[in-house]
């Protein structure tokens, strides 16, 4: 017996639409209501009668008809909820301005910074309202960051020199960022580490045992991300000179070598100066004082610290150096260039804005210096 009723428009899915609906079902972040609508549409492609789909998925026939019709009219966009007007605003623009102004210009009487509860009590608002206003304006009073301005009298010239090497390296030269990560400690926890399990992160004691130290010397090729490295138990000029010998052996002949170095005393000893005089293809570019951020090898050391040292357990310097070598070998097997993006003018302009905001006068690092 034929099923009577109004004829329905055919629901035909393209391959792209079918793939997108299936991805909605696989994603854990998809809301359940949206996933149910995707199931209805996928099933309606195979089953003509809405009653059969409704019985199979445990929903009403009206629900199946609604989302079938919405999909045919507007395709996948029709499965999403329409924008809703919501209730009227209860906080005026003047109250929002009060919150922002108080956050930026005042501090509470008994604290160093505002919390949502302190400011809400002060302005007779709810903590949730203060939190939403802070989020909308990107205000985070609970956070603080540190910095240090360089007092190097040659700051501008050094910034232009090093940034110029990053952005426009010499044709027949290699730019290497060189430094040592000294006094890396081989540490073991005082008690066994509890491994990661369901509903609990890895847990470890605060107390630890020391088993010696080592120093990692590294020369980072900015253009390729390859690293020349070696571990030494000490970090004096003797070890630094030995590392320079390794760099000399590793860099093909005929290329000039531009070394970006900080102002650590080991890099300026008479022994190192004599070595550089004997190797005229090496050119040294010292970073400004208190400006380690401009040496890209520091970003590489940060990577080493996060992936090897921070959660590593080592009961000897030998084990520590073995894990460092394994990481460095893997890194050189799949290197990524370290890309510098800011120009020297942009860096100096940021410093000028900082000085104008804090002092109210032009700073000594003007872009045109």
C-alpha cells in the first residue's frame, strides 16, 4: 500500500556536504543538537519517509521534517541556530567606562591590583559583569610581565646591525647565533613520579636530588634551523674556543661566518680574541647589554628547556647529555628556520612609544638616531 501525503523535495547531498556532516559527527566539540541534525540529514538521504527516520533516531516526525526542509532550503547553514535577540542590556556605556577607567587608573586600597570581586564591590556590579567587560577590552589586571631596557650607548647601532643580518643575510656568509646554556642540572625527584592517568595529570614532588651539571654550547643557523652543538662540563674560554673550532670544521670553506654573541666575559677573553685573529672569516656581532631577546639562539634554548629539561629525570650528567644529544639529533633531522619579522625601525619605534607613555618625553632611541 502506498504511503499517502504531500510529495517531498528530493534531498541529495554532494560529496563535500556529506563529508562535512560526517566531520560534525566525529568532532567532540560539536554541540549535541547540531550533531543530531546532521544525523537526521544523513539518514534522510537514504530513507524517504520521515516517520522511519524519526523512529530510528528517537525524535518526533515534526523534528525530522523541520531539519530536512531547512537543509533543502539553505543547505548546511540551515542546520545552525538563528541569531537571537536576547534580553535588553542592563549595563550602560557609562558603567562600562567606569569599569575600564578604574581598572586602568586606580588600585584597590588593600591590594596591589584589582580582582573581579574587589572591583565589583567597589562599583556595585556583579563579578561576572566585570569579568565580561575585562574580556571585551582585553584587560588582565592579575597578569604581569617583566622587561629590561638596555643602557648600552651603542644600542641603536647594534640593533640595526643584528636585525640587518637576520632580514638581509650576506650572499656568501652564514649567520650563526651562538651562546652557551650553562649549569644545566641533572635532577631526579626525591620520590617516584606518578604517571599520567585518567582525570589526573602527571604528579611529582617539589624536592629533588642533584647529580652534577653540564653546559650546552650551541650555534644556530638562522636560515635553516640547523644547530651545531656540544656539551662541556665547564664553560670557560678554553671550552668556548674548542667550540669555535667545531664550528670552523662544520662550516664549508669559502663562507664568511657571522657570529651573533652576547657580552658574557668568556666571549671576550684574550684567548678568544687571538683565535678570531687567526680565523679572519669569522665576524663577531655583539648584542646590546640586557638584550638577550635579540639573539635567536635563546629561542632555541627555550625549546630545549621545555622539551628535555623541565620535566626530565636524570640521575647522572651522562644521562642528561645523552638525552640532550638525542633531542638535538632529532631536531637537526627535521629543522625549521627561525624567522625574524620585526625591522629595526619597528623595534626602536616601540621603545619610543614606551618612553613617551612612561616619561612623557622622546627617548634616546628615536628611530632616526
